[in-house]
C-alpha cells in the first residue's frame, strides 16, 4: 500500500490529538526565539536543558496576558499538542501562560546591564555626534554573514561611491567577543568616518556574545563613530546601548550611514536651478547698473565733469578768501575791545583801591564791638543757667526720685515692690517701695 506524506502526517496528528491529553497540565520552560507578529500572534520555542519545542499563542489568548512576554523568560504554559501539517512539525498551541521567573541567561543580561548603566557606559552625553559627511566606513561582521550582503547591497544601491572596508569577525559563540574586540581596535586606527557592527537575527543565546562586558567597554573607548545593527527590531543587546547610534537591522544601519544618490541628485538639480536663477538675478542687476553708468552725462562727456568740478572749486576758493577776510576784521575788533577793557579795568582798580584802604579799620572796630556784646550776653546766660540748674535746687534740700521709666511725678508712677532711686546733692539712694498712700 502506498500513501502520501500528507496522509501520514494527518494520521500522526489524529493519534496525538486524541491520545495526548494535556488538560490540567502546566508545562515549564524558558522562552527562546520569541517573535511577536504584527497580527498579534506569538511564535516562540519553549525549552529546558534537554529539550525544545515550537509553540504558538494566538492573539485572542495573548490579549488575556497581564505581563509583557520577553526573550529568556521562564514561564508555565498550558494548551494542547498539535502537528503543523505543512511542515510536519510538532508544536504546542498555548492557551494560558504564567510567569515562572526569568532564565539564567536573561538574569545575567539584566545584571550586566544594570552594572554598566550605573558605571555610565550608556550615558547619552558620551555618545559621539554623527559626522556631517560619511564617505569611508568599516564593517565588523562575519565574512560570509548575510548581514554583510545586506549592508553592501544597500550601500551599492544608495551610495555606490562609498569606501567600504571589511574587518571579518566571529559574531556568535564564546570566541566572538574577543574576535570583535580585535577587529574594532584595528578598525579604530584606520581613520574611518564610521564603523558598523552588524549581524542578522537569531535567538537570545545566539546574540548573547553582543552582551559581553569587555566588548561594551571597548566600544565605549573607541574614537570612531559607531553604529550597531544587530538582530531585528525586538532584539536589544548591550552593544546596541553603548554604540553612538542603534539601528534595528543591518540594512537600517547601512541606510543610516549612507546618502541616497537619487535624493542627492534631486537636491543637486534643485540647487542648480536655484543657483542659475540667482546668477541670472545678479547678472541682470549688474546690467541695469551698467546701463545707468553708461548713460551718465559725465561718462558721455568726461571734460564736462572736470569743468564742473573746476567751477565748484573756484567758487569754494572765493568763499574761503571772503571768510578769511571777515575773520581778520573780527580779530581787529576783538583786539580793540581787549585794549579798551584793560584800560577800563585799570581805572576801576585805582578808584576802588582808595575805598578798600578804609574798610579794614571799619571792620576791626565793628568786630570788637560785636565781641564785647557777645561776651556780656554769655556772662548773663551763664548766670541764669547756674540759677536754674537742678543741682542748685538739690543743694537747698530737694531731691529727684526716678525709676526705670523716668522721673516720678505722681504716686501713680510707682507700684509696690518697685525699686526706685533718689538723687541728692552728693549721691543717689536706692529704695524699695513697701507701700504707697494717696493724698
């Protein structure tokens, strides 16, 4: 009996689905090769140390999740067994998923990420700015990698005059970080405008070499502008975080560092038109100025220009001579005023000199009279001040009593137990108020 492969697969599927009852069973494993399809479906592998199985979780079940599914996450899932007939592959159709912790590899990734973040290796302030013009690049990737072909084809299409130098390196496995570090250090000395670190997509484990701490530190210390294009958009490595620019794919990295020749051509044509129009505008402006100069009367008859200037010069000379003559006349008038002023001042001085001889005697007599008057007034005031002095009153047996508020003029100014002071002619008495009586 001969049967088709599809009938065999269908029979296997029937046997498995009828005999493999997974209801009530939770399957434990670690998520790998996670793909979140734009339809909302999740495709991934569920694995442990000894085995791995393809899984699918349709969008209707994904929408019920209350956490973000990530690569390397350890989960518990329940569902049913299925055979994908087109490929003849066994897969789990997941209906429920619970978190069961994170995988060891993912935990190591998070630990390295936090340590490097605290140390400042991902600081935006340290990242170099993109060069204005990139014409010479170095590519760090596998010599036979598909990512290399993606980069080269993209550059060939966009900017074929770009100078490209390949620095072959391992991009997977334990030896990959050391290999990439050697290639990066070599490329950094070659004065490229930019360096591209690229690799195609892969599982979390495949890309883990790009999370090497020494690789991150090496990239941080490089002098050249660094662009990463590792994996797909959902893949994020520590290498991506430390590079000056992260592109989601190798093709995007190539696009980032290259110009589009068609866009540049269109821009050149546009600028060419603008330049031609500007030149025409400038030319027309100069032609207009030239026509103005050409029609100027002085250019038509240069001698008339000289004659006109000569006439103006003669007129200015005549005006200057007239002004100088007036100036001399004014100087003569000023000299006469000066002589008359000096003569008048001498006459006034001689007249006033006689009067000034009399004033000193008058001033001296007046000052003496004022002095005698003020002395008498001072003696009188001193006598009055002495007569009304409080000290004179104290000498006759009177006294002045006061407290901290001032002189006591009324019995209302003191209270019981107040401390008061009484000033006599020859001293002060401090007293304690025991009682007071009003009269």
